[in-house]
């Protein structure tokens, strides 16, 4: 029996699929050869199969680094429902007794999902060091480059984890990564010779519309009309948590027949899971959300993705609109652009990258701590420590990682040496300038695209691939597409609302009569 025959049998018997989607088999074949692989496949085309199938074949365990707890839990539940029982998501929300049971029996699991932060904790990593790891997967690998430098620096520490578990083969998967981002990821992982499988990321069933408006009032009026005209599952993206909640409440009042909720990273974890599950189960029609919502949302009938605020880079936009039309049916992205939104995007960037003045102040405070023979306070939470240095949490994570990298902080102990400090200061200042320049460059690309007068599809993907597929439905509003030409399948309006916590939890946990990731 050839390997192709074996893979075909496993695909059918384990996952109930008859054929591989483009790119899946090629990636899996190289993974089974023990190669380091970098795979880029369009959103919604089954990237997870590229490691779930090998995990059933390879000896030992497959570790999957995943960015969101909700994404891990969803994938584990789907696999267990498909009779893949030796799979687990190791999360910070596990009860102590349950986590200890999983850790003591870690070798019994073929597939282990875990976040980049948790796997590196001193209580967890020793258990992984004892495993026979056949494959180390970084799902949504663009997070290494997009989030690692500021928001989640533990992505940059994954190389240490990989070395400590005997350097297993790596599979990095993403839906969006330019040549520059691919190089950044492979450099950080210290795997410069990864076998690349790069497939076109454009989605031919999504039409693109960008409308310049005068202000937020104009946006709200246009969105209300869209939602009145089209009763389809919809995501509306915002860059502000406060605006997310405000617009959600306004739309709920103006459109009482639509089931609308908001979602952002500042909400309670249980509340976020509840909202996500209700949307997945068609108990909600519209989600007003920040970019905390969406990654791993495998809902195939989302027809409309609206941007109230535009993201700060094209990669994020492609990821977010890619949540629409995963069943192949005609879907639309609508972005509303007001000139004053540019100042919000710039503030978001400045909230991530510390200024040179911030850096100077941090070194002053560190020197004061050295003189007082103090350490970085480990008893405080991250927000309190950031406040001590007059930084946002993201700015503090950026500087703290660089201080560790340059040997200024080791195990929260401040190591003082005048020459080392001088060199570290210059190193961090140089990196700060590079990151700020890069982020502003990506923002300019985003703004240029929104102001593009030629084909939006062509210019959206030109930084990622050499060509794009002919649209199966319509192209964009620069190519004569009008929303009046769009006739999507309308959802039936169901007035059943889940308003109390009791109903929410009963629905989520399948209790009683209700059955159904700033």
C-alpha cells in the first residue's frame, strides 16, 4: 500500500472526507517525512487537518501551540465527537485537580493543545520535557510576528521550549504571511530551511466594498440599513471596546427583531464563551466585536463582515474578512472609512510601542531599584507593574522581553553593569524605532488600499501573491459591484433570546430543556 493510499484511507475513516483540499496532502506528506514545514492556506480551508491527521499516524505526541482557549476547546470537542478521544486542551481555566490528572497522564494523549504562555510555565514545562514529541505545531503562526514582539512575547520564547523537548520537527500554519513575515517567523524559530507550501489566500466568493463616510453617525445609519436589508449571520469589527458596546446597544434598540451581542477581550471568560457558542449555534444573528473574536470561528454561513473601524494592517483585514462564506456561497465585506479613524489607528500603535522617553524612564526606575537592592515585584499583576513604569501592559511586555534578552533582568533579578546597560539601551531603542516604522508602514498600506481607485481585490493580495483568482460572484465596488446586486440566503428570524445567566449556562452546558478569545 502506498502512502497516498494510506492517507486516503485515514482521511475517509478518521475524518469522513473523501478528498483532500488543495495543499493539505502535500503538507501532510512532508510532515510525515519529518521535515520542518511552513504552510499557508486560505482561511476556512482546513489547516487543522494538516496536523490532526499526522497526529493519528505518528508515534508519540503532537503539541499544538494555539492562541485562544476557545479555539482549543472547540477543536477538542469536534475531535472527540469524531471519536478522537486521546486529545486534550491544557488551559489556565482547568481546575487544579483536572490539570494535575492531565499532566500526570500527558504521554497518553496523541494531540495536546496549549498556549505559548502556559507551556513555558515552570510548573508545566517539565512534564513536556518527558514526552516523546513527534511534531511541534504552531497554529496561526502569523501571531509569532504579529503579536510576539509586543502583545505576547512568549511567542518569541518558543525556540527555548522546542530545544528543551529535543527539537522535534515543526509545522507552522497560517492564512496570511508576506515574504517578510515568513522570514521573520523562520528566523525567530531558528528554522531557516523550512519546506514551504504557499497557496493563494484569496477567496473568490467574497466581494469587497469600501465606503468613505463623513463620521460615526453616517456609519451607524449605513450599518442599520444593511442589517435591515440583509438578515444574514454578520460580524461587525471595531477597534474600541467602548464603541463595540455602545453600537451593539444602539443596534439592539433600533433592530429589536435581530439578536445582537457584543464581544471583546475585556469581558469575563465565561461570558465570551457563551456569546461565541450562541453565535455558532445560530442563537445570535450579529456580533459586534473587537479582533479578540473570530480566530478559529469555523461557522460556514457568515455572509457579511462589516468593519466599523479599519484594522492597522492588511494581514488582519484578510484574516477577519476570511470568516465570511466558508461554505463557498456569495458573501460580502463592507468597510466604512472615516478620515478621523486614522488617528485611532495611530493611537493603537503608540499604545503597543513605547517611546524613547518611556524607555529612558524605565531605565531610570530600574536603576532606582538597583540602588535599593530591589527586584521586579513578582507579587503584583502585570497591569500594576506596567503602571509602576507608566506604560501600557503591551508596552511593558515589549520592554520586559528585551530586558531579559539583553541580560538586564534574569529571573526578575536586575543585573547591573554600566556598559551592558548602555548597550542594551541602544539595542532596545533601535528595535523600538524599527517596530514603530514597520507598524506605520503597514498602516499606510492599509490606508492606501482603502483609497485605491482600481480593483480592490487585485491590490489587496498583491503583497502576498503574484495573482488572484477570478471572483465567482462579484469583485468589488471599484469593479461595478453594488450591494443591490447581492441576494444572499436570508436567515429566518427567531425571537428566542437567551437573556439570563441561567439560560446562557443551560444552553452552553446542555442542561434542562434547552438543547442546542482594549
